[in-house]
């Protein structure tokens, strides 16, 4: 499941390129803005670089229980039409988006209360499907922190799970990020740093191990 596709080649998780899998020769350079890939069947001998216009069945991998599902969540700037609760309702068709007025904030943040301490190991980020394509991709300068305080997420009260400086996911797609090291806390905060002024996403799932509270 950790194997990846790179432009012009199929790379296994140990970074060895298998000789029996190759890109289809007529669309191997992405010059027609192909963004998806599908392995041909039944021979599994070719990888086709195709446009993302087809709905294709894929192989699913069970990650674990989503510990953030329908838990209390909030934005540091209130949004009436696209509230914070849309960010952890496990639906692709609802979106959380901070209002334009957050441009004056040093950072825009979405926080979820997991209800009890958790050793967070990974998060699954689902990008909204109605915007954020390449010309205006806001999925960058994004940090996920885990902490013990609902509002204080400095180095004393929280630890970093992931930092994503460059654009990291296309619109409508989900991507799993594993914490550099597991981080323990009750609150998970998704932060979008300046100069990006809008935080928007379809969903953030949180995975890890629940801990006993003493």
C-alpha cells in the first residue's frame, strides 16, 4: 500500500523500480495535464497516465477508528455557512471554510476536541472538491499540532504532528500523513500560516491510541 506513482515510473516502497511495469508509451510525460494513473488489467503490465474524469474503483486500506468523528470542533473565526463541524463529519460534500475576515489573523486555525488524551499517530486530510486546483491551491503552509490545552498550541502545550509547506493534495482527494513521532494530547489543531489567509477542507480524520486519563 506504500507503493507510489511518479511521473514516468512506478516505484515500490523500497524505491526499486520493477522492470515488468511501465508507463503507457503514448502519455508518459503528462503534457496533456493528466493527473491520475490506473494500472491496466488483467495483465498488470502498463500504467496509464489519464485525466481525472473517470470514477474508478480502488483498493481500500483500513487505517483505524477516526477519533475525531463528530467531536466538538471550532474555528478561531466563526463561519455561519461553512461551520467547523463540517471538518469532522466524515462527509465529502460538506466543507469548513474560514471567512475572508481572517486575513488580519496571524494564523487561521481549526481545532477538534478528541474528548480524552490520545497518542496521535496519523491524520487523513480530505481536500474540498469545489476549489483549490493548481492555479489557486491553498493546501500549503499547513501545520497539524496536538496538545493538552484547547487554545494554547505553543511549544510548551503542544507538539507538531506534520508540517506541509508546499501544496500537498489536489482538490477532492485525500492524503494520509503520519506524525514524525507520535504526539499525545486531547486537542488537534489544523493551522494555515500566512501568507495564506483562508483555511478550507472537507474533512480531517485523526488516528491513534486512546490513553487512560488519571
